[in-house]
C-alpha cells in the first residue's frame, strides 16, 4: 500500500497569513479528518509546543525613551547569552573573544528587573515591555511569506488510494479561515508524480516495441495486431488485483511496464511462424492453424514457468520487500494468464481476418502474387500450391506422411517406360526397350 515509498503517511500542508489563523485552520482540518473511513491517527506539528519567555515591547513607550523593538531585543539577547566581539592572537594561536554579562537573569522576575540604557538613563525592562511565559510550536516554518503547518494522517489500512480519496473529500468540505489553505502533499504527491512518469515510460515502451516490429516484419499492419496483446495483459492484471485486494501502486505500474515486453514476445513468435508458413505457400487460414498448433506448447511452457517463478512473490513470502514485490508479481501473473489465453485465441483470428481479407481480394481479382513478396508487402498470392490441391508440408517427415496417406500406404516406385515404335525389332523379332525418365 506504500506504493514503493518509505512511508504510507499522508501529509497535508496548511498555510495561513498569521499564527492564529494557522492554528485555527489546522484544528479545523484535524476535526474534519478524525473518525473518517480509512483514516487512523491524525496529528500536526503544531500540537508539539514548548514553553518560552515572550518579551513584548511597547513601541510607544520605547520610542519615547529613544529605543526600538530591535534595540531592546538585542540588549536582552546580549544579556541572556554571551556575544562574540572579536578575536585575538596569543602565542600564534587565534582565540575568539566573547562578552558576557556579569549577572544573567535566572527567573522571570530577574528579567523584568533587567536595567537597560535609554535616552533618559537606566530603566527597567518591564517599564517598556511585557515579560511573560507562553507556549509555542517547536519550529516555525514559512512559505512565500505565509506561516505553514503539517497535518499527518496515518491510514488505517494498506490502501493508500482509499485513504487519499477520503482526505480529499474531507478537505473539500472543511471551512477554513480567510486566507488559509490546505492541500495534500507528502507520499500522495510523490505517488502522483511517479504515476505520471511511469505512464510516459509505458507510452515510450509501446512506441519503441512498435518501431522494432515494423523493422522486423517490414509491415505497418502486423505490428498493430501484435500490440493487441498489451490490453489483453492489462485486463488480466486489473482483474487479479481486484480479486486479491491489492491496491494499485507504483510497483503495479512497474509490473505493467514489464508486461509490455513479455506478452509481445509470445505474439511475435506466433506471427513469425505463421509468416513462414505463408511464405511456403499456405493460405492465411491454414497458416494460422498450423502456426497456432506448433507454437501452443512453447508459449504455454514459458508462461507457466514465469508464473510459477513469481508465485512466492505473489504470496508475500519474500520478506520485508513484499510491499513492492507482491503487487508487481500479481500484476505480471494476471497479465500473463490473460494475454497467453487471448493471444492463442484472439490473435490468430484477427490475423486471419486482416491478412486473409487481402488474400481473398487478390484471389477474386485473379492476381498472382509471389509467396515471398506476399508477407513483406502485406498481400497474399491468389493461386498457390495448397489452393491447387498440392500439399506443401514444412518438413520431410510431413511430406512422407501426406504421401503415404495419398497412396494408401503403398510406396510409389519409379519404373522405366517402354516405348515401342513400329518396326523397332531386331532380326530375331525381339522388341527393343527405350528407357525414358
């Protein structure tokens, strides 16, 4: 459910113009998310607060005495902690010099009685400022001049997509203060970016496979038939994910990317053999039947070997990496099952419809196209040996079997032909035989 990332927590970035609006907006988001379906724990970085001493300067009082907020803040800061004033060199060694107050205030009362210099002489700090203990966030973050906070949502299940959908609905209905905004970030944003990148990668993979097949088959039409295997694989992958309850994630899309190359391979070996049979003179219909029968066993064996090899990963027994390997294996197994079955059934049918239609049109026109050029150009000879009643088996063994079937098992023996012409006899009256092949 983590989609290949290190954490499954959903982060919501809340922005507001000031601290009070930020706290109000954060509380509203937390209240809207608590108790929703698929949402476990909801926390924010504003919840963790630390006590601190706040010195609030009265600008009017300070200005009357020739002081400003910055000046008062610097005087208080220099008193509370040592200040670097320079460096000295002693015996060739550089030393940093710090200026430290003689007595550092240890309590709020001592800090209020701190004397600072002004235009009217020494005055106490509490005469121009309010000193009090307060609480605030452990850290203050800003983005483009606005205060920000982070609300962290921990999903109650492994289905990150369901939890993110719930968060989106809750954010759409929440009432935020004026100027405040809340949007999803964190792992959900990373997952959306990864989905977009993998989608482009899949389109690029399909295009590259198509270009390679066009160069191999020297046809623009047949590679399109082979790419039919890709949606076949996607159908099985989606159905198996729904059946197993595994959510869609980055690992699942990586599995789909792998399937593009795996399933097209089975279609290539099938169509390549069918093309070889057509080059030897078989019609599109006979070639698809013969090619499917010949390639059925190898395609099933390779698919089953891959499925059995991925079964341990699909069962989630591979250890801590199961959150990545299990969705990937399930997608590949589901895609292989559906693409293998549909490739052996649907692809030959489509091939026969497309290539056979051109062959039948050529036959009606009475055209005779060489068998070798038929596959390269996409056309098919109208008259070929198989159509004329002459079987064209692919191997010597098939030729012997067809020959035996045609003669009822009686071997055919070539014998010399004796041709007798009138008067072809010797003096003894014996006929003369003329051996001709």
